[in-house]
């Protein structure tokens, strides 16, 4: 099982004493995943300098560098030569506190081409809402519906995925977006895509408000368990 982390300028910002990227690396390592591929672009030098070959964390880190912006889908295609089997995709601006092993087990048992982590949102108006059937198969991506009286679901898509290598063949050359282009196309073709519902803590740090929320969570967790990697 490999992992790819999408590039984001904020991945190296300190959060509760560690960067988001370091937290993801340690989470994966502690989940038994030690082969990590970082998809990098214009800020690649700073990420290389911060992470090196990963040996300081007990993992192997390699880099798939973009010469021009390729989007989240194109970044995966650009890293195809590193991928030999199933792999995880984590967007770099996420704070993730979840059992990755359970997610991987779910994906394998489901036999899906791609599985995505879902959680219930309290702000459905600006969340990427997803509908699933009784077997956890995704039947519709509703997207962001704006403010309205009712919503078809409270399940929202995070940017944490488990994928089979065959997914790469579905990504065209050039720039593409995994969420907006690739996954909708796969659903329209009837591909087996599943949603893994969890109440575990997964937040993006994409706004100052959410960054503050995540920072407070990380510090609170560290205080409760000083030996925890938080």
C-alpha cells in the first residue's frame, strides 16, 4: 500500500507543534504504510528540504514533480511509474485522526476501484455531498448545493481515498481534477466506487477559522496524551 499526498502551500505550516505533512507521514507510518510518494510542484524544494528521503521518520519518501500544474487527477497520472498496486491518496491540507487500517480493510472487502472517506457534515451548504446505497456504493455526487431548506444527505466527501492501480488508466493526459472530472466519469460508466462512513476527526485547514479549529484539536489531544504523536 502506497500513499500520495497532494501538494498544498500550507502543508509545512506549524499546527500544534508539527506540520500537517509531518502528521500525515507519521499517521501512515504508524498504520504500517512506509512507502510514500509526494506530488509536488512549484514549492517542491521546500518540501524536499523538510522531508528528505523520509528516513528520519522511518519511511521511504519519493517525489513526483510536476513541470506544470496538472490538477489532482493529473498529479496521480504523473506518479504512475511509482505505483505497483493499491494506494492511498491524501490531500495535503487535511488533518487526519482516523484508523487507516480499518479504511484499507473496508476498501479491500468492498472490491471497489476507488473508496472515499465520508463523514456527516454540519455545514451541508458548502460541502461536497454524496449519496450511497445500503451496500456503501456511491450512487450520486451531489456537490455543493448552497443554502436550502432540505438536503438529500448529510454525508460529505473528504479528500482521503483508497484506490486500485487500474484507476490510473482512467486518467487522461494533461490537467484534470480527481473530484470534478475523474470520479464523476467513473460513476457514469458504472464503476464500483464506495464510501466509507466514519465519525473520526478529519478536517481541512483551508481557512483561518478551520486552521484554528484543527490547531486547537491537536493541542488538546497532545495535552491529554503527552506521548501521543497527536
